[in-house]
C-alpha cells in the first residue's frame, strides 16, 4: 500500500491534571483549560484502539518518503513542558508502551529559576493576601488596572492578562503587580514546582519519548522582531539538542495559529536545522503537507468518533 495517501492526525495536548487536587497557589496556570486525567485516559485508550500510535520522527520519515507507516497512524504531542507531563502523562504512556513528543520552553526547565510571565501572573492572583473579588482586592487591582491599562475601565483579569501579553514590558508590569498585591515571587520555588527537570526529561527519553523546542519564553513570534525570533528559536534549539543529544529536533510554534508564523520564521527554522514545525491549525497531515506547517487536532475538540 505504498502509494496510498494517509491522512495522519497529530493530537495536541497541554496540561493534564486532577483539577480538584491542585493545591491552591502551586500549579495554577491555565487550570481551567487543563484536561482531567480521567478524560485523558479515556482519550488515550480510544486512540490506542483505533490508531497505530507512532513517534513524530517516524511521521517525518514517512512525509519525507523515507519510511512507510500504517495507514491508521497517529502522533501524540504535548506543549509547554509542565511537570504534570512527567507526573500524570508519562506513567500512562509508559505502561501502554506509547511514544509521544513534548515541546518545552527553554527558559522554563526546573532549576533555571525562570518562570513564564503567565505563570507569575496566575501565581500573584492566587497568592495575594487580599481575598479575590473582595472590595479591597477589587479596589487595589482596579487602581492598578486603570493606571496601567486605560482609564474609566474596571478590572477584569482576562483583559489585564491580554494587556500584559501584548506589552513589551511584561517583566516590569508583573513586578509592579506583585508588589501591588503584596506577593513575593520566589522564582526558584515556583520554577521547581511547575516545570520538567533535566532528570525527568532524561528518564522520559530513555523510555521512548521525544522532545522538541517551543522557543525560550513562549512569545507570539509574529509580534516580536525577527532578530528576537531568531534568538528565541536558536537558543531553544541548543537547549533541546543538549538535553536529547539529537541533532534532528522538531519545533512547535507558540500559540500556533496561521498568524503566529511567516516565511521568515520558517526560513530561520530551516537554517537552524529543525526537522519540522507544528502549528495549532486544525487538520491532518499527508505527503503534500509542508513539514513546517504540520496541522494538529486539539484534544479539547477531539470528537472520539470522528478522528
Ligand atoms: Zn505553548
């Protein structure tokens, strides 16, 4: 069946958690968008039954015409490099003997004392001594918000989050927010609690897992200068190559929609010897798909009967 066109899905996962067990103030980031472990197990069992789960490198070899794969192949991917990928995901994949690929942020590996701005943002809201939505909290944050964002507007944490995301002064604003809300950011402690360590990664590699780069600090590459994009891409590639001892490594665009990358960014990826790049554009992949625009199926939209 060599010349048959296969349509191969890559499933995209983010955090996998038991939300009710998440200790307040410890592991807060994007909890609302995380998938419950029980739901993850249901999905994995379904995928394992219906598909031949193959590694991303096997898929790349197939798309380059260097190997054949079963027509019902499927790849499993995880973005962002949080500790739950070791604690909650890896034991399940190991038991089932399934490969997966994990995309990590170069800055955010346990031990670097660095924390993604978004995690700092959530940590501050989670650990402030002011009770959330109390009059005092709303007064303080509304003042902050009006000063920093726009006048005559009331506090709304998703608006504030968007404002910080779009700012080039993220660190300054986060520092102001942490002092306004009286939260000390112990970066070493938060970093160790949230992200995969080198030891976690080594153990996962030894058990058939693959790793790829996801920039250093998770910016939307289309909103920063090309020079900064190049640094984000290059530096994260060096880190993942050092961790994996592999030259051929994949990349996943932060956010990953069509507007978050362009031909200059693809050129930088090629110049830096990345094997491929994954988007978050919905779809499956075949031999016609560009290796630097691989499509994915978000696990949140995984209709178990459709794919
Ligand atoms: Zn990401």
